[in-house]
């Protein structure tokens, strides 16, 4: 999810999801069956796509890492990644944080 929306329709859809799913707007919105979590050594023959950052959102989330990882997984799906390497977990206080990950396409 992005904090800034490209148009009013996207903003409206996020608000609807927030209302319908009880504030779980940062939960995975797409299937992640093909995205594999691996160590960096497993990506030596893969195409590097991008380094991305995931955000847990605001509020008291004791499991903030799962929210931030979901944000990265959504971005990985958008970019066509098949593998993710978790690079960094940054806590922002006790209940929020960010995750940095490297995305790869290992399909060929």
C-alpha cells in the first residue's frame, strides 16, 4: 500500500477495504503462493528487481513485522518477483516499524 494515492478511486477503494475488513488495509490483498522467502545465497542466478520498503501502518500492532512483510509481498507481486530476501527490520517504537527487502525474479 502506498500512503499517497494516484487518484480518488484508489483512495476510495482503500477506505472501503478499511471499513469492510476492520482496519486490515495492510493485510495481503493478493495470493502470495509463488513468492518464496529465501537467503541471499539462493538468488545468485536470479534477476534483481528492486530493493523495497514495507510499512506496518499506524496504530498499536504487536505483530508489526507481519504487517510490514505483507506490504512488501504486495509490492513484490506488483513487480513480478518470485523470491524475496529480508534485509532489515526497523522498529519504530514498540508497535510499528519498517522492513527492507530485496526482490528477485528467479523464474528463468
